[in-house]
């Protein structure tokens, strides 16, 4: 007996880190997407079919595994959409697969510029910001607060490389300079040698570009060494998962967050916070929001296109603005046409040991609309080539 296609589910295949340095980020993106799917199904599904999520562990740093799991989701599980990855290098590897297979692919949280820059594809959309956007948002805050000499501790893969390049470019425009830096392998546990080198370079700021467990280790050790009494410790991108894991004395410095839960004046944020808290007993992080947006993007694009065909959905998402209950920020949030990059809000501020609530560990000082800090489209290196 052949069941009617309409009775089948719409499948979202999520290939993301569930182990390793970025496991917490990967799990939280998955939780956010699961909430989106529950909301979508409560409203009748995608094109009158229920949605479901199939999840695979990409690992935090093995591109071969990410590619293999992506192929499994597409070829064997027959997913309608591919989602992932936290790690930019894995996201780029997955994009090669999704492009070859012609499947719509949402990158929730891999930041390196190339994803929607020189390696862009018509079928690949990204939720989180580019590293260039993050650097442009935070550079002035760092120089104004701390000085002009910067030393970088940078993760040695695509994300770190482009984030440092973006920082150097943004800082140079404001009269700042790079006085040194180190590339650190993903999964580094002992940062002492890097911190000693950084201090001896006599910078105004040590800029931490490492993420996940690496950021936790680096910042904890910096404070154990008392570096915060000699130089400023700060960075570009900061995640609530990291801030929560730090001792209060290490919650210092200026950073940029990509979404923050404490937005009392923004409609619908409170409901999202409560929905995630019901699942995790914690406030949501930017990673929950990335996954949430990724899941809803699949549904919104399909409903607008009235189709599950990747080409139809991709065309429908050009300059598509997210509704306020999904955008959850103060600025217009849309996928920029010709690049497939989400233009959302960036939140520049400072880590804080404590705030208005136990989970209020970041003080937002200034917000930027993504479209105001993004490079012009012609400078991104993206030239979308659409199928004939």
C-alpha cells in the first residue's frame, strides 16, 4: 500500500555538535528549533503536514563526520531541509553537500564570512551574524573604553581567522593596532603560554575570540593569573553559555551579544523566554534563538512559496522579513536578498557579575541594526548563481 504524500511529515535534518567544545551551543540550537516545530505543528504544520526534526551529532570539529551525517540525512532519511552548523568550517563543508544535492540549508550559528560571502550558495541561508558585522559593532566600544593596542587569542579555524581579520580592519579604521596574537587549536585546555605571551606584548586589551569551552578555560585562567589587574580583558562575540560558566570575577569586559533575553520593551520576548524556561529551567541564550529562527524560517519560506522545492523557498526568502514574534528584537530582521544573510540586531555591552535577575549577566549598552554594520552587498564577495 502506498500512503499519500500529504500524510507524510515534513522533515528538518539538524546536523550540529552534541559532543566536544561546542556541545552546549549545538544542544541549545536544537532545543530552540524543537520549540519552533511544536509551535508550527500547533498551527497546522508546514503546508498542512506535521513537521519533525531528525538530529545527528556532527561533532564539534570533524568536517568528515559532518559531511557524512549530512549525506545520511539527505540521501537516506530524505529530509526536506538541512540545518547546521555551529562550527563555521563544518557549516562550509555541509554547504558543499547541500548545494550539490539542491536542498535548502539553514546555518543557524556558524559565523565565518564566507558562508554568505565568497562561498555563498543560492540554497544556503544564515541566521547568526557574519564575523565582519560583529567586529564592526564592537570595535568602537573597545577603543573608547580601553585603548588602541590589541593582542588576539584566536581559535585556529575559519571562524577565528575571519573574526580576527574583521577586528583588525575595524580597529585600524579607528586608529587601533594589532600588537600580537596567537592561533589556538580547538579544544585547548591550558592557555597559560598564550596568556604569558599576551601580557609581555604590553597591549591595552587582550581580545578573546575563542568560544565555547575554550573561552571558559581561557578567561578563567586569565583571571587566575590576575591579568585583569594589568590589562583589559574583552572580546568580540560573547555567549550566555560561557558567561554562566564563568566565576563572577571573570565576568568582565566589553563584548557583542547576538541576542539577549532581557528586552522588556520588545514584544513577544517574554513569551519566548517562558517557553524556553519551561524546557530547560534557564533563560534562553542566543543559540536557542538561532535554532528557533532556523526552524520557523523553513516553515515561513515554504508557506510563502506554497512549495517545499528548495528553489521556490529560496526565492521566497529573498528580502523576507521575520514577523515580530520570531524576530524578537528592536530592529527589522530580514534575509538580505542576493546574499541570504539575516540582518538582525547586535547588542554591544559588558558582562556583569550580577544584574536584575540571577540570569541577567550581560548589560546591553547599545544596539545596532545588522543592516547598519554589514558591509555593502558588493563587498561581501557573494555572487549567487541560481539554477537555470
